[in-house]
């Protein structure tokens, strides 16, 4: 079996990234295309549409033979941009290969404050092999990389099956519109046999990292009310229970505050043996990367010393984070008042194979049953999403990954379970159970996605592009 010539792929990818991708991607960074959850008036503001128009113009200019672009809009939903590329003539029996679905997103997280001098969320800056700016690494480069990979395969004399690049505009909002779009596009996509997602990354920039699992999630805002109106703390304390203390007692039902372990059985699963083995290999390949990825303050350290356990905590064990609060004034504004209520926003990360609805139901029961002092508990903002566990690698994909490891990166590929969520993967896993999945990307442990100084590692992004081109060619010959 003849494979695509990798030196030609590399030359094509490097040239196109320098000449075509970087200028357009930089302009994309400058568009404040906030995800709908962060900009409820996104349709009126027009930034998401501007991002779609910008990338569509670049895709059209790429001029892949026979390719078409389309913006799909369902009523009341943020748009989806599609690039549909027919199979190469060299791909014999292309119709039997099915469709390659390549995924990315154009919406962005909020800008937040605290960017370093000379940097800003909407100011693209190229410095020391990095492209800084919001959406550079998460995930603006994905559509560009996918298209360059297709072009590089063709230029190097390789082949690929029919490929659809799908770029959504609601991923940072949890992809609420994606199920409807998948249903709408079912016939158009056909039989999907390979999914390539470029919205992930790994623990270093030395190798190709595959995301093999994604945690699910459950979220709830819980409010405890003890009074109709706030009262003088000197007069009411000792008689009226503190709403904060009641909340603290409720949290103790779901989480061990000493260890961070969740107490509810519905939030746990048995970790598969192959994922434990992969986790050990990952820890050995990049020692210190788990602990070294975070800007620790003072003498703060990780919850345990063993990096294998830390990786499993982050990928296959449930966790609770308190991500917001209300009813608490700033210290400088606080008077001697026993407050009427307290609200906490709770974010639970769940194991990839956990039933998120069952977990959310168990959490809700724990927070609302036999409440201390008969205090009023209100739950709002309830949300649940299942995780995803990748299928076993087909022989053709395993062989292609070994080739990429040897000839593109010079280091063995490794897998990692991602502590966050990509809702699209769970949806696709259910819809296309026979498909192979390549979930990867250029994000590293210090790429600063969602926080100040987000940056894209340009060399890694180009190597990932080369790797995707190699996999596309291998898929067409499988």
C-alpha cells in the first residue's frame, strides 16, 4: 500500500500556514465573536456572522477542486459553516470509505482582564512562535488546519475520502444547537466513518496527543433562603441559621471537603483497565507536566503527589467546583448583616461513561432532602451532558499514528483523558457508533484557553496539520 510522501506534505503545510493561514487567522482573532451564552444579543451584534463570513471567504479562496461552502441556519440558532470536499480521484472506491467529518468552532470565550503588556483578547500578536489572542488556540485555527491538511494531501499526490469540515458557533455555550443541526444534516453527511476534532491538545508540544475520553458534566445553581429580608447580625445570629452554613452542610452531603472526593455513587464509574494503562504511559512520557501546568500560588500543591492519580482524577473521577456565588457583598461593602439568602453555582465534572441525568438527579435529591432547619432550597440552571469514551483504534489508524510519531514528531504518540467536555463528541459517538475518532489539537498545558494571554503554538499546530493529512490519506486506503 502506497502512502502519501510526508516531506511533500510538510513543505505544503509550512508554506500554506505562513502565506495563507497566519494572516487570515490573525484577522479572525480580532473579531470579538463571543459565544451566545456570553452575548445573548449575538444576532444583533453580528460578530459571529462576521467570523463565519471571514472564514468562509478564506475557504472559498483555498479553491479545493469541487469543494463547496455553505452557511446553514436553523431558526433561532447560531449558524454552522460547512466546507464539503469531494473525494480525490486517487481514492478508489471512495464511496465505500464513507464521510470524514472534521470539526472545529468559531465562537469564543469572553475576553476577561489581566492580559500581559502588549497583548489583548482582540489584538493578534505573533511573538516567539506563538499567536496570541482570544480564539487563536480555542479553536479558530481548526478550520484552517483541516483545509490545509486536505490541500497538502492533494498536492503531495495522496488521496482522501469525501470530507466535510463543520465549524459551529456555539461550542463555548455547550453546543446547545448542535443536536438539531446533526439531525438536519444527517442525510447530507451520509455515513460518517472518521471524525477528526481539532479542539483538544495534550501535555506537551513534543508529540501528537490523542484525547481518548471526555468527562461529562452536571451544573446547578443552589439557593438557600432563611429570611424574607436581611437582619442585623448582632440581633439575629444565634437565633436565625446562617444561609451560608446551611449551604455548607448541604455541600458536605455531596463532597468530602477534606479530600474533594464526591460521595454520591451515581457520580462514579469503574475506570476501564486500558485507560489506566494509557494514563501510566502518559505520566511516564511527560513527567512533571501535570503539576507544572498550573500557576500555583505560594506553597500550594496538588491534591495528591502521584501524577497517575492526578491524571485519573482529572479524566475519570467526578469533581465539584464552586464557580460562582451571589448574595455575598464585597468585603469592603459588608455590614453587620445576617443575609437572607446565599446562592452558589455548582459545576460537577463526571466520568466519561457516567449517566449525567442520573447524577444530576442524585445531586438534586441530596441538596433538597431534609434540609437543616427547614430552610428553603431552590435549584435553578440545571444542566447535564454525558461524556465520551473513544472506541478502540482500527489497525489502519494505529499504523498511521505510528508513522506520524516516527516521521512527523520523532516521539511516540500518547493519549490523554480530557477533564473538560466537547459536547459534539458525545453526540457523534451516539450517532456514528462505527466511526473512528481522531480527537487532537495544538493546545498545550499552558496555552491559556479561556483565560488571559491565550496563545497558539504555531509549530505544534503545523505538525498537527501534517498528522491529520497523513491520517486522511491512510483512511482513504483502508
